[in-house]
């Protein structure tokens, strides 16, 4: 494909003024790297009135027409990330339907999405009120343990495994329960022996990258199990090109599920657009020991695998004849030197003040 525009300036933009340093610095490092790959300029100013044709790299999905207009983002060609009309649309909230037609729902909620993704997600219910919480939990716990996930939490933080209604009642009785459920909570079927697949696409300056891969977990400095990186197989082109490769059946199924979820988002929320579309798919065993898989959530923004996607993009720009490449992003809370050939993305304080290192590596594809 031909480049869309060679005169843009790449701008890093931290959506949250209170964002941790590692998020802000990672955003800036990726924006500078992207500018270098494309031969564009990097600019610290995101003022759309400054006379530059800006290409925004925000830390979060842009929410609301006013915010997008203020930042000069009119469509996916102006941003590496995404745009939604309402906040909940870019969270894991949309993964599941509501308890019933009388359940509390935020403005803009689309029942169509849950209908279109039936069979492509795990069993679950999204709740936005305390009154809907217990009936939803009772309904799901009938078939086995569930996971409680605040809709704005990321990297696995804030999740709780619920094995009984009594355990759930303890949470509901807590002092923060009202606010927790009003903000939005997903109650979802728990799987055993889970493997999390990553499937997605990026559309940058006329190039389309499609990928599949797996996530890794690590322990942060507090001992919590959190995101530790992704190993991706990336191709130039769409999902058709990706599926032409020799892929295991479980990977092919993950790609299919991601496509269903992606198509549903386009249909149920027509004002939505994104140039980075990443989906996490869980595959494991249900309580009966039967294989089960489903999309957990979407990421229409900068994410843990973004550095790996840029590493692949650089390979494709510098060697256009390359069809596919393997890339890995790594996040570790242990101070250590970089492996040979790795590119450092961030080294410094973590969200809690301790150490965090992010880097990416590239390997050839032999398939």
C-alpha cells in the first residue's frame, strides 16, 4: 500500500494528567520510534492549531467528539489508537450483556453487541448497579467459579476469583461496593489451565499489520501476577494473509473469535473507529473439563504489545519483501541488562515507585 501522508508530525499524548511516569515515558518513546520508522518528525506539542498535520499516539482510547475535535483527530488516519463516543465502549464492559432488560445501563449502551458476539465470549454478565450484582452472580455461580473484573482495571489488576455466593456477599457488603458496581463490573466464567492469545491489527500510514501470539504473566514488586509481555507473529496484510500461514487450530480459532468481536464493535457502535485493534482471547477448560474459549477484552489504544508491533513495522518498512516476522515485548520488574539485540523502551520507576524495565526483541520467521 502507498503511504497516506509523508508530512505528518507524530505527537505523544498522555490522556490522564495523573498517569504514572512509566506510562508517559513509554508513550513518548513509542511516538519517537514511530516517527523515526516513518521518516516523520516528532513533536512535543499536540496543538492542532499549530499548523502541523498531526498524527496522535495517545495513551488511552479517545472518548467523545469534543475531545477528538480538540486534538485534531477526525478519523483513524490521524491516530494510532481508537475513538469511542462513550467511556464504557472501550472497556471490558461491552464483552457481556446485561442481566435483563430492566438492568441499569449507561447512556449509549447497545444490546446488539452481546447478540452479535454470542459464542465468541465466555459466559458472563456486566453490571452497573449493586441491585443487579447479586442476581447476576447467583446466575453465573450455578455452573462454577467466576471472576470479578472492574471494567477500568488493566493488566489483570483488581480481579477477584469468586467461588461461592457467600464470598460474593462479603464483597457486596464492603464499604466500597456501591461505587465499585456503579462504575461497572464484569462477572465472568472462570477457566482453568488458561492460555491467553493476542490477536490484532494495526493500520499505519497505508500499511496493514495483522498478528497472533500469546501473553506472558510476571510478578510485580508487590508479588502480584501482572502482564509480562507478548510474543507475536506479525504479517504484512490482513487476516487473510495471517491465516495463510501454518497456524495451530487453537490459534486459528482465536483469530476467528477476534474477527467476530471486531465486526460486532463496528456494527453495534458505528461512530467507533480504531487504527490499533488488539483482542485478548482466553482458551482453557471449564469446570466440566471441556475446552472453552472467548474474547476477554479489546485494546483500541497503546498497549503492552505496541512496542512489538512497531518492531515489526520497522522490519516491514526497511525490508518490504519480508512477509512475516516474530517479535516479543517484555516487561520485567527485575533490574537486568538488555538481551543482545533488544531495544529498550523504558527503564525506571514502576507505578508503585519500584523498578520496571520494558524492551522488545525481533526474531526471524522460519515458517
